[in-house]
């Protein structure tokens, strides 16, 4: 427990934690305000009505979550890689192991604190997003009466839980890649390459790619895909959740096993 | 690490390694290292770059695993499943490792959450010991190299260890810091703790260590009390006129002495590998050849002992070889490595 709490303390003080949430919430705010402020022009464009759903409640709830799943997933990959890679780069893993700490326990509890921080980050980004959607709706002159839609609010905890698991899985992939690379920079680079590589591969291998970690993650929430114009086939949300859990535990197992067996130098 | 069997006869030792081997691909880092570090001493671990010092430190802290051989820490076998043995060991391996965005105090608290249970009160106590109380709230990224080193020593002392493993602890410390560190380490040894110090600063080791181990090419080439080591390897320095250097070298070589010319900037200094009490013989031999020494000093120098044992000796032209197998100029001629 003390290791987990210490891990949380470290992450709370880490500038990357604020930058990650700030980036996600900032971009989300920018888009929502822009949609609200340009509502008239937006409505006249083809598919403009669909864009205005971003500031129309209750649909805005799911769309904000979908945005978080998309961009938040990429940020989570980078954040997970930064945390794991820095343990190797800064030698802090070495210091802990030299004190007799269990390697795998250290790696897993470090990730557990990352997972909790990701949850906090999602809540903050969602709250900021909802607030900005309300502001956008006001700018666009759209009613916010759907804000208290009981059906949408009732679905939120489930959607939120699924989103959290999905983003945590993406963070775990970054964490594992950086662990295998034993490097912050290499982990971040490889994590980003995997993320975009998977999107690119979906053009050629849609049947396979839908089972891959990032595509499965975006499929865990119903209607929360990040687009793709029908090119990307998505798993059914229930199956997607199992696939995401398999990737999550699989990648953590690899990270723990590697940490346990690796020579720690530098 | 195959440290399953207890090594017989190693009781009373804080660290004992037997036939320790470690390879990095084709490169042999350790080729059968046998270390015996008694309890309650300061042990100076010396060796040239790449000799295997850091590999040894990493093995002793479980950071890497040996290909073969055994390790005992504090009288008990230390293998891959024995990480709790490190609860009684404090270590500073290579550069001190900290989170740059946390303060010194927060870093020590984060580290205290790993390994042996350590109360937070110990953190403030150690910050006081290493003189960082006033800067304890500042981010480590703002610390100087010396301050980071002091914090690293505090980190190594967190669990009040019985065995302290320090890799180049004087790195970056100012003279006052070095003196304070030396006093701290000597006090720890006086209190019955064992301090294992790897260093390349020979003068520092001479002042600090009770016992010295010298490693070269992955093997221990000498181990024993420092005074014993120094008295067994004497050196006499003789100063003659610059234009008589060649003749003096030839005379000494003819008399069975092994003499080396100092660097050109030394202006006539010769170094003769011989016990200090034979300085008069050297003087007599030179005088009989009509060469009169203007100065003559008998020394026991850890540096020359180190260079001789590890094969990294001055080249005679004022340039020092950084490799472990340097050539030696003996009586003005270049020869191979001195056989031991």
C-alpha cells in the first residue's frame, strides 16, 4: 500500500500529469467552443448538423467520451511510456531494486497509480468538456435541457467505467513498450508509432485490426468510435471490453516479467 | 545468479564472492572474482576503467545476475530469490538516482516506501546528517552534483544498513564534503558497519580504507590491509641533473634496479621500484658513477602500487595510458608489462 501511495504522490507532483490532462481538456474545450461560436456556418455545411451534436445534450455526453477515448488514448500511451521509461532512464527503478524491493511488484504498483491517475484525468477532462459543451451550446443558441436527461445520465457510469478501462489499456501498452525499450524516449516513440500504425493497418487488414488494442479500445463504448467513414470495422462493445481486458493484463504481464528478469544497468 | 550453496569458511565476512563470472555478450566483465570483505571495515575497491568494479556492485545489489559463482551478503547466500537480504544493505551505484521534479525530502520519502520499512523521521534525520536540511524542500533538478551525491549517500543510509556499498561516493563533493563523508563513513565502520567503497581516487581510498581490493580484467589481483600493501611495494624517487638522466638510468639498470624516468616536466626525476630502506644503496651506486643526487625521497605510493598491479603504468614520456595494459619504459627502453 505504501508503495502505491508513494507512486500516486510522485505522479501528482509530476509535470507530465498536468500537461497530459491540460492538453486533453484544452483541445476538447477549443473544439467545443469553436463549434458553438461558429454554429451558423457549421449548420450550413454538409454534415454540419452532426458536428453540432457536440454541443447538443444528451448526445454531447457520448461524443465527449468518444473524443476522450480517441485523443485521450494517444495521450495515455505517451504518459504510460513516460512513467515507465523514466524509471529506467533516471535510475529510480535501480535504486528501489537495490533496496530489496520486488521488481514486478514495483512495476505493477507503479502502473496501478498510473491507472488511478488516468481515471482522475478522465473525470476532470469530462467535467471540463461538459462545461465547455454547455458554453458552446449557449454560444450556438442551442437548448441545454438535455443536460439532465435521466437515460443519458443513467448510462454514464457504465460508459465511464468502460472508457477508463480502455484508456488504461492504452496507457498499459505505452508502459510496456517503454519497459521493453528501457527508455522514456524510445517508449514514447514506439508507442506513438504503434498507435498510428494500427490505424494505418486498418485500411488493409480490417478483420484483424479490430482486435488490436487501440481499435478495440475505441469500440468499448457504444457509438463512441472516432470515425473512419465505415472503413474500420468495430467489435461489438461487450466483446471489445473482453479484448481490451486481455490486452491490458497481457501487456502488464509482459512488463512485470521483463522487469523481473532484466539486467538493470545505467 | 547461482548463489544456492553456502561458501564454507566465509563466516565473519560481510561480502564474499567465489568464482564470480559475468559476461556481456562476448566481453568478459568478471572472470572468477573472489572477494572477502570482513565485517566492520572500510573496504576500498580499486580498479581501472572497465575492470569490473561497477559490474561487481550491480551483482551485489541484485541489479544483474551472475553467469556463475556464488555471493554471500552478511554471512548468508544471496541469490535471485533473496531480495530481502538487501534490506540490510544500503547502496549508491553509479550516479545517484532521483526524480528531478520532486524535492530532496520527497525523493527520500518515495525511496523509503520501497524495500525495508523505513519511518519518515529517518528521512529528516539523514537530511541533517548530509547537510541538506535547508534545501530539503527544493526540487532535486536545482541541486548541484555534490548535493545530489550527498542526497545519494543519505538514500543509501535510509534503512540504517549493516553493509554500505558506495560507488565513487566522493564524486562531485567539495573538499569539505569529502572530509564530512569520510568522517561519516569512518564513524559507521566504528559502529560495526561494513563500508564497501569503489573509487578511482587513490588518495581518498588511502585515507579512508582499512582493506583494499584491486581488480583488473575481472579478477582480483590483490587484497589485503592497505598498510601491508604499501610497505610491500616501495618506491624511491631520485633527482639528478637533466643531462645525467640517461647515464643514471643505465647505471641503475646495471646495478639491478628497475628505474623509470619521470615525465619531462619533472626535470631530472627518476623513479626506482625498490623498498624505501634501500634508498642509500641507490645513492651510493649513483655516486660511484660520479652522478650526485640533488634530492632523494622514499615513498610508499598507492598510485604506483595500483598502476603496477593493474598494468596501467606511465609511458615514460609524460603521457599516461588510460588502458589497462600500458607499456612501461624501463631504464629508458620500452618493454612489456611487468610480470607479477
